[in-house]
């Protein structure tokens, strides 16, 4: 059955059939061709995943992100990012990277990020004389940061299909997400210096001058405290999360009450406006770390928070906007659910024929060492990721590779983060890269020029992928 399903599935993809329909048709044909009695099993497997309570987290997180991004949040976020990095050479490229980090904490979707940030920044970058294709390349690659920052939709899907803790996946994806942000940021900074790209400082009333907030005594105190907290974390006395919070608290107390350099009156107004929306990813991480509520309950809290912020703080949500967000969420959820139904049926076929177990034995016998198996999994995922969209690829590959990972001693959480980092590269790789197509459409340049500009971004993404693959500790820092 599995070989029939694979042949039909590939044939349907070549005929430009939507992935969800291709999965359902291929699975159905494979089952009927083997024994018509299996059709009843297919019907059960189509229904079973839709009756899952944790599955409700997907539409609620999508709705929360859509509610936050439907108002002026995007404008505040861009201004906030400009305050942080707009003064640098190639400031708008850096704003795109930093903005993607914050957008990821709201939307959890790379495509939504690419569309929102691209429409806001690419036209301005073109006017400032950025090289042709560079703006689209930065937007396409940096938007994939969103799939690692909580609440990440791909990580939710991986957790559901492999029965892995979704809160732990959220926490595990945080450090690789920051690493990817820093790497892409460094590439943008280097290219901006080499090509002498213009700065994009904010208006005078929004500028932050460091000397107004910190002096040398504050800096010395922060450095000493940071060193002490790192030592306590390394020795296992404090967790990384608690050390981070203590570091912020010490810095705030010293600058506010000891040196008295810090004052809330010095903080730009537009920075205040961005804070309510920026607190949402923090809320998700804190609730996930506490373990008091389930991912579905966190998603409902996120929707309630988005409504409160939009209605009472930003005051830019109207009944028509809320209705549009609900309808958009319904359509997006429908697409995802169709893919889940199709992949669930295909998973039953693979399990029935013991494909994951056979693949694990084959890879171990052929490649011998665990590092070679990990490399082999990554190569296969990169290949599939260039032809399948990220959610579909996760649903298809996760049940197969979870057995392989168990054989070589890789934790399911590390595999999940590795898979999402890997498949995210496919989002800006031809021929089916969704963030690549969105960015090219916004800048209106030939795809070939954008792909040439993407080469350094591919290199740093692969570097992060290798670190996540071979250094398990990177995904367990906050666990």
C-alpha cells in the first residue's frame, strides 16, 4: 500500500494538486487497491484527528495573531524595531530581522510575517536604493524566524502528531530562534557595511540615547551580575530562565534606585505603544514554563489578551474587523485540518506496514553511526522541504523520523526543533518556497536575483541547523 500511495501522491503533486487533496486521494487509492475493507479504516482516520482537544490550540493561536496584526500593531512594531536598530547601516534590513522575531511571538506563521513585514518595509528599502533582490531575500529568510518563536504553528503540529509536550517544544525552540535571528542579523550587518547601505533613524522624539539610561557604574554592575548569574547557571544552582529574570531585575533596580539614571519619562511614547503586543510571546512562554495550563488553554488566553489589547488599549478593533479575523481563521484552519486528515490516513498505512521501523533499521545498517543518520535525515528533509509546504512536511515526516530518532537516542523534542529549522529553509528555496514567492511578489524582481542574494542566508541557516542537530543542549536550556 505504501508504495502505491507514494507513487500516486508524487504524481498528483506533479499535476499541481493541492497537498491536502493529494494526501487524501493517494491514501484512499492505496487502501482500496489493497483491500476495500481498509476504506472503513480510512474514514476513521480522517475523523479521529479532528476530535482532538489539543487541536483547538491551532485555530485559537491563529485567531490571536490575526487580531493583534489587524490593527496598528504592525506600525508600532516597525517603529519599535527602528528604535532598536534603525540607526545602523542598512537599518531597514536589521528592522526586518528584529521585527520578524517579534512578529513570530504574535503570529507563529512565517507567511503572515513575510506578508506583513514585506509590505511595510520593502517599498521603503527600494526607495532608499537597496540592491535589487536584497530586500526580498532578507524578508524571505528572516520571516522563517517566526516558526521557532512561541506560539509556533509547526511545533504545535509536530507535538500533536508525535504526542510530544507542546509547552516543552515552545521552550526548546526559543534559543534556536534567537540564534537564527543573530546569524541573519550579522549577515545583514556585514552586507550593509560592505555596500554602504543607508541608515534609517527614527524621529527625534523616539530616539533612545544610551548615556541617558546607563553610566559606567551601571555597566560594570550589569557585567559583574551577568557573570555571577552565568556561573550559578553553569553549576546548576539556577535555571537559565530564572537567571535571565534575575539579571533584568538587578539591572532595573540598580539603574532606577542606585544610579538613578533610568526614568520611565525618558522612554519614547511609541515604545510604550508596542509593549502590550510584545508581552504576548512572553505570556505564552511563562504559561508554558509554569505547566499550570494546557496549550489549548494558553491559546484561549492569548485570544482574550488580544481582544483586551485591541479593544481597550489600541482601540482599533471593530466588530467588522473581529468578524473578518474569525472568517480568516476558519479558512486557514480548514486548510490545515484537511492536511492533517490526509496525513493521518497516510500515517496509518505507514504504521500498518511498519515503514518507520524498517526505515530506522535500514538507515542504521547503512549509515552505521548516529551522526551519519542525523545527517541523512537532514538531507532528506531539506529535499522534501523544497517541494512541500512546512505544515504538510511536518505532518508527513514526523511519524516516520520519530522511530529513527528513538533508535539513535535522539530526544523527540530535539528532533522536532531540528525538523522545523530544517523545513523552514524550504520556505525560501525554489521551487515551492512560500515566503520567497511572497517577497518576490512584493519587490517585483526576478526570482533568480533574489536567490543569488539568499546564498549567505542559506549558509547561516544551515549552520544553525547543524548546531541544533548535533548539540542537544541548545534545545534543553529552558526545560
